C-alpha cells in the first residue's frame, strides 16, 4: 500500500508562531494558495481514498485535493494534531514565561511530556497509529491512500514507522502542504520521502 | 547551516542490481541526465562548498553540480559507499547461492552484519559521521554545503541523526540524484527533507 501524507496549509497561527492544537482555525490566504499548489501536484496521482483530520485547516486542504479527484473526504479525529491543552493560542515565549516548569519538562522530554491540560506526543502517536491501521485494514493492499493531517501527527507516525524514540520527533520538520510518502507491506513501513516540498519552489509551479 | 546530501546518478550496476561498493563504475547515460537534472535544480541555490565521495559515480555527479558554481569539488574517501568486500560485482542472487550462511546473517541484521571481507553499515556510519562533523566545523552557520555520496552512506547518516536502529536503514529510500536536506542549528542536526527526487522524475517528462 502506498500512503501519501500531506500537512495542511498555513494558518494565521502558523504565521505568528502560535500553538494551535485542536483550535478550529481556517487557512489564511497563503495557506489556501499552498493547498491549491499541492492539489495541482497531486492531480494526476492515483488516489483511491482521501482521508483528513477533522480539524478545519486539514479539511480545507483536503477539499483542494478532492477537487481534482472525484473523492469523498473521510474525516477521522484520530489524525488530529496533538492536543496542546492550555498552551493553545500561545507563542513559545509566552509558554516559557507562563508555564516555565512545564516548558522545561517539555524541552527535556518532548515526546513524553504531557502538554498541560492536553496530550503527550507518545499518546497522540498511539491514537494516530490506531487510526492509520484502521484505514489500512479497510483497503486492498495495492491501494493508494492520501491522508491530510498535521506536522506533529506526521512526525509522530514517522517515529513509529522507523522505531525512533518519540523524544526525537523535533529532529524532523514538516512544512505546510509538504508531502511525505510511505510504502506499507507485511507490517513494515518503508519511507519514500519526508517533507518533499518541491512544489513550493517557484520554478516548479505551473 | 544547510547540508544537501545527494546520491550519485545511475550506473549500469544499478540497473543490473549488482553489489558494487567501492568498484569504480561510471554513470550510464541515464545517470548523466539525472546528474544534469539535479545540477539544474541547484543552479540558482547559493552553495558555499561541494564535497564528494572519491568514487567516480559520485565525483562525476558532483562535477555536474559544480559546473554552475565557482567551486572545486573536495573529495573525501570518508563519504564512500560501504565496502562490500568479496561480494563486489555479484548480484544478490549470486551471494545468496554462494554465501548462504553469511547472507542469512546479513539479511537478519543488515546494519550490523559486515559484508564478507568488507564493512558493516554501522562502520560506514561511524566514518561518514566523522567527516560530516569536520565539514560542519569548517563552515559558518549561514552556509549551504553539498555532499555527493551514496545511498548506504546517506541512509546511515540519517539513521544517526534520528537515532534509528542501523538495522532499519533499508527502510529509508534514497533514489539516484535525490536530495536529502539537513539543517544544523545550536540545537543539533535536523532532517528537513528525505529523498526529494522530483527533478529527476520531471526530467523524464513524467508528472511529479
């Protein structure tokens, strides 16, 4: 099975460096443009089923992709971004000054620290992988699936695919509307690309 | 600092699925086109230094990139592909038939088991890491450097960066002339992109 993960487009919170977690925030103008470009890139790709996190920014991005394919968007809350609890709406410097102890714990063990009032990456990874295995079970093994979700969720799943300690998730980066692809066969995930954002380079737009 | 890790272009050993390690096999026609495609993609990218494995397939690819930049290619044997010892020039089927015991061990732990009379990927990781660190120390924070080398070398380095068990290195796909990008900051080395080869696909006139 071939699975392509797409991170959602930019929002005002991405642009201002605010934690958004489960906030229902729309793509901004740039985010809609990014969604159009990644949808263009994927317009000739085979997609047998399209899934999305049920958060607005992911659904809006999935709608752009769906416009080129006659596909229904399956929304699944398991692909949501990490729940950042009380850190929602705040910038890193605000978090560091308002929650210094929790922030210090997070910096030390970013995968296992529980965001105050929210989840840990380790817990989010379990629910995202649970959602992914449900999706895989529902389609024939030669299917091609597209899943639109979030930077944290995609990185947590990559950690699971490669058996990387979840505390290392910050050593990867996923850009808005970048593509990450994996092949799944006999219980093993092989990585094709991580954060392929070639479509964002000016020369590559059509 | 940005570090672009680029795999060499195709050779006829790639198409014949021969194990070649340090064998000096030149790029084939398709490999030369791939090298031009990656060079073309990077022609407007400010690059401050180009390093390459000293094996000809990597060096020729690095030369294509250097043709668009006022730079000489610095070769370093530390970026070479894994030394495959006695399995050089053989196909995997040959090896499975002739060296059944060693091959079975290799399949079980493909990162730790050495090629018969050669290196393991764990050893490659160690020597390549050593030269990578030297490159990082040589260049200023704002610079971009290009390192042209091999699939085994690139996947071993990325396993080191993400703390992936070296036996899982075959789970990372590294295509001919694909770009993988590392960013180095005060917080360490990050993987920004793995295996972006859209320029190669596009150069074949296919949809990316």
